[in-house]
């Protein structure tokens, strides 16, 4: 299915070095170029791809954070996006309001289009980051309406639902997925939460997860690109640096999704029946 | 893990004959006895286990419906529950308010404990049933706090979340699962939605799905019992009449679930960040 609105999306798995902003900038910019070489119009990078993730406290995460306005990695991503005519979504430690958010930025060839700050902090992240205060912004772009979530957010169905209720066609999910205790002989919970979220919201989801080990914490990779029916278009990627590609059509599929009577997860909702809390 | 609060739960797959209330009563009562013979303290039967499902209109579904007060199948389930000291949850076409709901009943050895009416009607069900008007009731029982959902409800994360927000330890899901288009080499979406719901709410989920073919619609079985971490304790069952068992501990696991910092899907929620609609 190639229409004028279809395009290739990529998820790139990197292995950031904690605190080494220069090395991480270099590897993420290389990933952007690799995605562009592969024909991608949009590439998703992992969570905290700029500075690392396993910080013990805010002092450490502050030292590795940068501003979306004048941070050097954001500037490098903007330059690469402009040079290669590609969109970039990546996770970064965001310096703002005298604190650090676990954020994701969406960059077009023209510059920064949207910033999302992780709403649901996981476990020890609470020591190193401040909870997001921007909700789940969805921006209308030439590629479709795009929302962002980060990693653990996918464990809360409200996250992708919040994007979908605002009209998202596509959710980008920079992630640092870790192994889940008790893994059975089936897809990882990270993958199943992504599939369930895509299917139950009829949105495309592109989740890019990091690999490697940081301060004893192993990351699984397993990046996936899910179609709006939930099934995988690409991935899960292996547990090493890799890049996956898929063709998607967020805008061109709107009519088909709206007219779907087999699975109508937004049209068939009944908010008046739901418990609040 | 055997504590005084642990017990065996069963999911029984039946193949109802549309409109044949007597035959369906006989097969469901037989399933209750088989579950009791296997040591179950609670058995879950499929959706619409009493009268069938693929009705073309309300006239047909009315003819196969019965009241929870004096319906003959409900009476038979109550008698079997009392005789065998077992709890029964089963789906039935409920005659009430001069209409028909796609309902589930929870019966203890002492009688009817709770009724749930399917909130999210799927596709052609809208021709034959009236949408549920009772929300998602959760009842506190000696086995734990129990909520119910039916089939397509699992596609809406709000369903299990509504149960969990009201304190549910265990969600029972009578279902008539159908094949999903594009099935990939991984668990069915029905199974993955169940797993995702259990994991993202830290609740046990017991989903009993019917088998067979009714008016051209095939059902997949694949009943599962998921632990509060999402992983399967039993199933997926094969695509024919079958019964699966697992030991669960809804009450005894409360402390462990509350103290879990790896996955804390209720404690880490941030309702103020969620889009409404």
C-alpha cells in the first residue's frame, strides 16, 4: 500500500554510555543518518538516548541534561533532520524549570515540533527525574497526528488512550525496556503492551528500545513497529544495536480505521460506565 | 503457594446450541460438576452460555433470554453451586426491563451475588442486546473482591481498570472470542488483551471462551487464567470443549501486590495527566 501519505518509519536501537554526552550524540546522529539512508522519513531513538538512564540522583541526571532550546544534542539532531529531510523523535534528559524531566522531543526538518515529558516514572527514576507536567501532547503534522509516550507509560493504558482521544494516528515510544520477571515463551510484556495499545486504540505505534547494560541493568531491545490493528510490521529487533523499518500510512488509513466495525475502540467506548479514580 | 486463602479456579469451554436452552443447561451444569470434581472452588463459563450468541435481532434473543430471578438455567446453576459448594460465573442472555442484556452472573453456594451487563457491545450484538447499565460492579467475597467483564470489554482498557479502581483482586471474563484478522505467530489478541489487562492492573483474570461454530461464526476457545503479573497460570485451552484449572490467591497476594515497586500500575497512575473523552 503506497499512497502519497504513506512513508517509511524506523526505530533505532542504541547503547548509550551514561554521562558521555559526546559519545551518545555521535551514535544517535549516526543512527539518524542510517535511518535516512534506509529511506526513513521519521526515525525514533530510545529513551534517555543523550545522557543515559540509571542515575542515582538528581545531581547526576542534572549533569547529563540539556535544554531543548540550546542543548548540543538537540542542535545536532535538528541539523541532521534538516540535512537529511527526516523527522527525529528521541529521548533525552531535559533541563528545564531548574530540574530534569525524562523527555522526548519530536523534530522536523524545520525544527522542534513537540516535547513530551514522561508522566509515569518507574521505580528508581523517581530519584533522578521530575514527573512530566505537559500531559500527552498530540501534534498535527504532514505525517499525521503524532503523540509520544516513554517506556513505562505503555504500562498505563491511559497513556495511549490519551493520545488517541486527541486524535493521534501514530504514537512514538522511546523506551528503555528491561526484562520482566517470569518471562514465558511468548512475546515480552513490553511488546504485548505495545500491541495491545495499538490494537485498542487503532493507532500505529513505533517503540524504540535501547540495548546494553548500564550499572547492572540490562535492556532488552525488542523494538517494534505495530500497525493500527496491533500486529507487528517490524520487529521485535534483536538485543543489540540495530535498526528496523516499516511503511505506514497514518493519514491514508484514517477512513479505513473509522469505518472498521470489527474493532472500533474509540467509537464503542462508554465513558459513563467507567469508574473514576 | 497454598495458604488458607488460595483456591483452585477453573474455566470451562462449552459449545452452546443457539436457542436450545435445555441442551445448554445440561452442558453447563455438567461443566460445573466437572470443575467441582477437579477441585475448583470457582468455575467460569463462557459468554451467552445459556442460549447462544449469534442472534439476528431482539426477537430471537428475547426468546432465549431468562431472568436472573427465576430463570431455569440460573436456578440449575444455583442448585449445582449449593450441592457442590462451588462458585459459578457464567454468561447468559438476561431478560430484564423488557429487554435483553448480554450479562454475566456470579453465584455462590448461597445464591446470586452479582450481575454484570456487558457494557461494550460488539458489532452485530447491537441488534440483539441492550448495552449494560450497571457499570462494572465489584463484590467483596470470601474468595476476594471480584469484578466481571465480557469478551469485547477486554478490548477497552477502561473495563479492567474500572474493576481494579474499585479494588478488584480477580476479574472473571466469560467470552465468545472470535478469530482476529491477520493473526501472527504469537498469542491471539484475545489472550494478549487479557495478559495486558492482568499485568497493567495487577489482578488475576480468568477468561472462559466458547468453542464451536454458530451461524458461520467460529469461536477460538483459548481460555486462559492469568496471574496478577500477567503471565499465564493455565491455558490457552485448545479449540474444543475443555476445562482448565489453576491455583490462585487473590486475598493472600494483596500485600505482595501493594508492595511491588517493579510494577505498580495503580499507585503510579497520574489521572491529572490523562485526556478525558
